[in-house]
C-alpha cells in the first residue's frame, strides 16, 4: 500500500466514522455516547456539523477514531484466544461488552 493509498483510506474511514457517529447521536444520544465512547461535549459538536464541515474534517491525514480496547482480557474475550471453561461465543462477547461498559462508566 502506498502512502497516498493509506491517506485515502484514512480519509474514507474518517468520513464513514463521522457520518455514523452523527447519525447515532441524532438518533439516540445516550446510546451513541456508550457505543462511541465519547464525551457529551464531543457528541454535541458532531451532532451540529454540516455536511461541508464533516467533509473538511474527514479530509485530514489523522485518523479520528481509535480503539477503545486496551485491555488484554477484553482482547482475549473478543478473539477467543483464551483457554476457558466457557466455549459459548455469545457469552464471551457479552462479558467483553460488560468490561468495556465498565471502563466507559469509569471515564464518565
């Protein structure tokens, strides 16, 4: 992948993320805050962006979204790379969601 291709991918990811975030925020702000892991102030700002502003922000070369999962336990649950007594995929994903929700609550 060339540098120009990588920058195009970043811009596309930014545009997709901002459009999705704005849609989620406008539909249900509380749920969007939880799902996106962002502050209420950031959500308020994104909700009011015009399409032109979204395009301008998305055109930068910095990726706007980031991984919220920085915990080895959550990664292990999401990827099922742990040897555990629970072999149910739905249960491990639920456990990962609960752990991430707890981190979101701590941050707020």
